[in-house]
C-alpha cells in the first residue's frame, strides 16, 4: 500500500505519463461503459469474462501451436479471450442465467460504477497479462503495480467476486408467490361452489 501511495504521489499532472493516461482512460471508460450497459448486462459480462479467462488459460490447443513469436501469441490469446467473451455474451444473453440476473433487485448507481471500474480493470489486467514480459518495461511502474503484478492480477479477479457477495447480502431477494395447495391437502370450502 505504501508503494501505491508513493507512485500516486509521483504523478505529475502538468506532464502526464502513460500511466496517468491509462488510469484516467480506464476510469472514464468504466463509468461510461457501466452507465451504458446497465447492471444486468454488466453482471452477465462478468460471468462471460470469468468463463473466457478459464477457457483461454486451459485450452490445450494453445499449448500445441507451431512456434509463434511472443507478439503473435499475445495477439492470439487476446483475440481468443475477447472473442470467447463476445460469443458467450451472445449465447447467454437469451439464457435463464440472464433472466435470473435481470430479476434480482437493482443496485444503486454508485454500485454500478464500482462494478464497471472493476470490470474494465479486470479486462485490462487480463489482456496485459498476455503481453510478453519484454514489453512490461515500456509501461510505467504504476501500471505495472496496478495491472501486471501477480498480486494485482489476483485482486482484479477476486475483488469483483467479493463485491458481488457483499451486494447480494445487502439486498432483499424477492421470493416467488406461493400458490394455494390443490388436491388432497386443500381445505374444503363450506360453500358448494
């Protein structure tokens, strides 16, 4: 945490670096993105992101490719990751999962903004994790600390899950209306009709 505060203290707003540009870009895009998509689609895309990350990391055919340059492998893995997210979103947007998400209570605008920042941060972290390590030196120390370090990658994956659990705990989940019993256990009415 002290290192992060140190890096934040070193930011020169008069002469911004790529670190500052990337962080401001991520924040602005995240807010606009979250407001545009809304909570339901944002939650569905989170599910798609986690599924795509799992698929991309364990796909056996990615290990058995002919020799590729590190640049080609970065482009291939990033493309597969984004492509799988899009395909899963298109498939799941008409599924029971999406209808279940849509029927849960809505979050506040602040919660949607926080989720959208976590969403964009996760995407940036995953794509930068595919980047060849020889290019990491071109990124500033703040970007490396926030998106590329093993701790940062772990936190970008885990914090959204924790936030989902926390926000779900503070919501009253609607229950389905119960129907009166029919048949043998139904109370008999005193009126003939």
